[in-house]
C-alpha cells in the first residue's frame, strides 16, 4: 500500500526535534521557524511535556466521555485562567476544523438561523461546514456547496454593515480569524472586530473568533482578537494547544447554554490529550512564553521592516508574514536547502514565520542573517 498523495511536501524527511531545531534522516540540523503550521508552541520534545505525557500514559491513556474525566476540569480551569475567560465553558475536541464546525453548529442551535458571514482569504478547515466557510473553491466538493455562507472583503466595515442591514435577522454567526494565516498573515483591524461585536449584539448573531492558528499566545496576547478589547461569543483553539498532540476546543460564552447530546466526540478531551495541553500551559506560564512571543516578535517585525527589498511585513507577535517581490519566489526553498531554516509560506511570495513561542533572540538573528543574504 502507498500513501494517498494529496500533500505538496518538501523533500526532507524529519526524524528528530529538540527545542527549535529538527533533524533529517541524514543527520542535518535545521532551525524550525514553522512548527508544522504553528503547532509547536513550546519547542520539540520539551522535558516537562514528555514527562507529563509519559506519566499520564502509565496511568490511563484513554477513556471516552461516557464517564467523568478529572483532567478535563483541570484543563478547563487552566485555560480559563491563562485566557482571562474564567466565566466561559470549555468543549474539547480533536482539531481546529472540528472546533470551528462545532462552533458554527452551536451558534445555529442557539438562534435557529442558517446564514454565516466569512471573509475573503479565510481558512477555517476542511470539514463539511468549515470548508464551505473557507475562501478556496478548489477544496470545496459539490457536496459541501451551500448558499448559507456570505463572503465579504476582509476588514471592510461598510460591506459588513450593509450585509447586516439587508440580512441581519437571517445571520447566525460571523466567523473571523484574528490574523488570517493561510490567507497570508493579514491582521484583522481592531475597529473591524469591534464592529462585528456591535452588529452581532444588535442583530442577535454570534461572534466566533477563529483562534486556531493566531491564538494560544502566538500574537503576544492569548487571543489575537483581544487586541480589539471586545469579547467573542465563541473562541476556537487547536494547533499550539497540544504541541503536536491532537486536541482542539471551544471556549463558549455563558450566553450559550448546553443541552445533553447537542455536541459530542469519542476521542475529544481524552486523558492523554488533556495531559499534553496541561503541560503546554504549565510551560507557557512558568517561562512567560506569551511575553516572549511579544518581545521576540516585535524585534523580528522591527528588523524585517528595515530590509528594503521586502514589499510588506505583517503580523503580531510570532505570527509574521513577509511579502517578497516575484523575483525572490525561491527564497523559502533556498532558506531550507542552503541555510537549513524551515519557514511556512503563502502563495504567491509570502514567507510565514510561525516558530515556537520560546524562540530566542539569537535564533531570530540566525534567520535574519540568512534572509538578508538571500535578498541581496
């Protein structure tokens, strides 16, 4: 049997990781500024993380949600404290797409409506409803097509207000990334986010803050949406939550009430996944990684803006997009194969930086030196 070939893979086989470095099958060491799509938040194989997972596995690896799982409540309390959303409730699942799917479903349960507002260049997942709310026709199968999703220009307040004026009582929810990831690291304007909050209040819709990639401290705040100083009704989390162990979740406002059976999952919130997530938060708190993301991120943003070849630098904290002229379209490939530095990308010519939140200034300088060499 062979693998079902759906991924555009870099021709490097990674077999080991420690901190912000990874090694291939030949023993070549790379600086990892990608973290497998912003998943590695505390570095590879952190000792406390490994110890936490091993200890949990030695006691109980899995049981379903048919019984009480004490470690779930421990995780809920930790997430409430670090996020500041202590009055919200936590629903645990397995991935970002599953989190967003459940968020859209929960909003529709609550107000009985069908219409969803999403935005150009948005990416919310590949499950049935999340892919319909993703602005990429190439990954939407005929069975996923629906008239219930309205796509508006990102950061366009006039379009948002006009759409609510026309369809306000039909709109179930607005889903928006605090910083668009796949769309090229495009930051949601603070007034735009505040307007979403105001319109959702006025028309009885729900504000869903997709924090799958931009959340969990990556922006320099726990949620990138919090820069706007308004609260969403539902926050979705995944990627950096488990540092590679599959886990996702929804933080749900007290205005949304649970009913038994309305949401469900077999594997979501299993003891091993919760142990991984607890280890991540414990390390984030102990090492002040949200502060580090802000400091090293601001340093990178400032230094990158001094490089005249770069067309535009976007982002917050350690979620950074570097837009290059077309003649430098091979820069990411050269960084991997000549300088042994992994980054992400967004088409056509955007480098995405999504490193672990404990990246050092020294490691940031290694990248800056290599990039400057490539852009000469």
